[in-house]
C-alpha cells in the first residue's frame, strides 16, 4: 500500500508540532515557478506566536533534510498560523472561537451571524444580535445543521467599549 506525499508529511511533522503543544492544521504543497512551496499551518488554544513558528520551522527543516519525503526538487518552507477568517471545520476551532462572532451557512440554505456562547460535542449555543434596537436572542445550532462557518472580524465591539468606560 503506497502513501501520498501529504500523508508522509503529516506522519513526519505531526509529532514535531504536537511536541510544542500545537495542532497541525494544514499541510499544502503548491508549485511556485521552478520551486514548490510547503506551507504548514499550526495553531493552539492559546494562539501561535512568531517564536513558535520559527522554532517549528527550524525543527521541520531539519527533519525534512533527514528524509526524502519532499523529493529532490527545491522547495520553500513556510510555517504559519491560520488567518483570522479561516473556516471553522473542527470542534476545536469552534471552542477556540467562543465569544467571537461567526457567519454560518446552514444546511437549509439560510445564513446566520451570531456570537458563540458555548460549544459541546453536538453543537453551539449562540447569541443572535438584535436588529434595530431589539435584544439579542439565544439559539442552539447542531453541527449537522452547519454547512460552513467562519469567524467574522470585528474591529470594535460595543460590549468592549462599555467595559473600558
């Protein structure tokens, strides 16, 4: 049974990333002219600092030099954290987004913008903002009702302004 390059990379890199208490979110190899770009996305419950990315990059680079998993063609290694608007696809992504505003496309075709209040294995407890002066409402959404979801970027929350005053 043969394994794909991505599976071989994941098998090599996941223990290195996990040893730093990080999650290996994504591995992507893309062509870039005569080279390839190996992009590794890591995350954690506490976020990822630049020093974390640098340390993982050094360790991954050394491990890749000791194997043939990338073959003989030249490549550029990038270690990064996920963007603020990345898709929420795993339970841990939703847990990390508690308190944040999300936009979700629902399996019934509807769309929902709401704040995650809590998460469990079955779904989300949400606070749907009120419209035109109305109070927010609570809503429960099961994971199987969500087609896709992303964190919505907020530049200033009304709640934060009240706390600062």
